[in-house]
C-alpha cells in the first residue's frame, strides 16, 4: 500500500517565509524561523530524557508561547500528543491517561498541584514540567523529520461518551491538513490575516488554529485566557482579522463593545459550539460583526460545515454548506432523506477521524463505510444549507464544552443515597446551556451535599447547577431513561 506524505510543515514554512511573524504571545513575537529554532532546541532537550522512545505523550497546557513550542516539538519528534483538558478533575484525567497507556506527561508548572493528585492515582507515571525540560542539557544534534505521513496519528483528544466513559479521538496529519485546506477554500486568505486565539489549545478549536498558522504562513495572536476587553481593544486597533468563538464569548464581546463597531479590517467571527440563538445573530448584524456560523466537532478536526460569507443574512441560523473537500447527508435508518426532512447528520471527508482509540464497538456504531454518524439531528434545505436542530440528542454544550449527561449521572450514582439520576440541559443566557439533575434517593440528603460530591469527581463546568428530588424518573418500556422528558418537567 502506497503511503501518502507531506513535507514537514514547520520546516517547509521556515524555508518559504522565515521572517513572517508566527506568534504574538505574552507581549512578545516570534517569526517562523525563531519559532523553529526554539522547537529544535526543545527537541534536543527532550531527546536527553529519551522521550523519542515513547509513542503517546500527555500534555497539560495553557495558551502560552511555551505550549506552542512543545506541541510543535512533539510533531518534530514523531510522537502523538494526547491533549489533556486542565479543567477536568484528577480522577477524570487519570482515566484518560490509563486508557491510552501513556508513560509521560509534559505539563505547565501552573498545574503542579493537579499533577501531584494524579501521581497519587497513577504512581508510575513520569511527569516532567516545562521548567525541568529547559534545565536539561541539549543533545548535540537533532535531525527533524523531512516529511509527515498523512495517515499517522498526530494528536488525540478525548470527547465525552454517551456511556459515561470518554473516547480518544485520533486525529491524523492528514485530518489536520484537510481541515486547514477546507477552511481556507471557504474563508479565503489575505496577506494581512491574523487569527486571534482565545480558545484552548487543548481543544480542536485551538489546536487547529495552530496548524493553520503554519500551513497558511499566518500569525496567531494568542491569549492565555479569554478577556473580552483585551480582545476588543486589539480588534478595534486593527490587530486581528479572524477569531474563533462560542456563543458565551460572543455575548461578552458584544456587551463590552457598547454599540461600538469593529473596523472593516476584521472580516470573520467564526462561531461554533452549537446552534446560536437567533437574537445573538441579529445583534451581530446590527453591530456589523461578520459572524459565520460553523458546525464541527473533535471527530472532524474542527469545522466541517461553515456558512459562506455571502449567505450570512439570507440564510440566518444555518450552519452553512460542507467545506469544499467534505460531504454531508441526512439519514434515517440508513437511508438518505430529502430536503427539510429531519434526521441524523452524517459526514464524510479526509478531515474525519480514522476512529476512536481502542474502541472497536464505538467505531462499528459510528462509522458506515466512509460516513461518520454524528448522532446530531438536523436537515438541509432545498439549496443544501444545513440547519442543526439538536446536538447529539442529549449532549449539553456549556460555554463551548461538551457535556454528556451520562458522565454526571454516573458521578451522582456513586453517592450511597442516590438510587437513580437523570441529567439534562437547560438554556442559559451566559453559557448557552447548563446541566441540571433529577435524583431519586433512598435517604434524605441535601442538594448541596450532592453537588459537592459530584464536584469532587467532575470538572466544575459539569457539576449540576440545580438538583431536583423526585419519586421516579421517566422511562420507556425498555426501562431506558427519557432525558427529554426531564426538560418538560422544568417548564411545568
């Protein structure tokens, strides 16, 4: 079987445009040649700790210049980066570490206390802080890869599972390449483009921007944390032309603007993370903010459907059409539906994952030939524009983070007094959605105690905002929990 290769993209970018700015971060800037020098130096130091003997390396990072260097270094070493979400609890992270079977984690010193907690759960894991890497004496030489194999797994990111156990999504070099190509064929590229990145690098939304920077020869303006005042200040000063956001971020940007309009130099606010409320889109039209809704997921290496700019008004509320190399269809019971018929959204393209790591059952359930079954519900209109009605049936999207109710239910059921638990999401002006829980208990217990109990086992954004005590939960004849019925109870 013939293997498909692409030139080592960081090395190729330095060859083509060495003096272009690659990164603005922490009040400094790096050209592509300067970034490459730092990456090669990092590789020399990582070689001294025998990191190249690993296959999968965990990374726990913030949005910093050092994180960018480390992520590029792992590619140069030919290692698969497993991106860990620092918002998760040590217990949640320990599951992912064990699931992959990794031996080493590279981490930002800021997460030292979290690493100490993980060490208690997995004593054998090797943990190396960025500071410790820099204290290593560099190897005399390091020869970077000449090319990347497109079918090789570049990164793994965990996504929540409907059964409560997250799954590692394998993203190949080819996935990242085709994702970047699909995006640029839709949005275009100018010599003045600069992508503002305030979404996490450990998410596909942030990591994909890092890849586009190198492939396009475009600078990133990186923010350690999202600060609407700082972002608006930069945009109003003409710094940045494209930004990726979720609804909660966009709300904050609009509130801070106070009716001031962005300059014409800002050309694209790429909005993901679930269907956007129509009033939010209408506010953006009034403020002349060019919002392009997009639909994507970890499994598609970022966006796979995006609204072309010229349809932002006439197709308001649509996620758009598939990117140029991609396809979408709407299925019901394995058959393609006609326009305006609602069913499951299925996608196909070179940016779609090769599958979940070590999850044969999930792969069999989610793939049909070359098609990936998203589990999301929607329809296409007569012109081929996608309208997303519901994300993965029970999925809750809160502030851009995916939450599956089963994760929270599993945590609550660990409490000795909880017999049954059901979780659903409700609308929130600030977060888009928030989780709430209904529980059946065997003995009296306070809601605050259950929240604290689940808070010790779940990331803070997954903890239910409210807990309701009920006598029973709605179930069908097969005893399956009907989470959608829970939402109706709130409206009563």
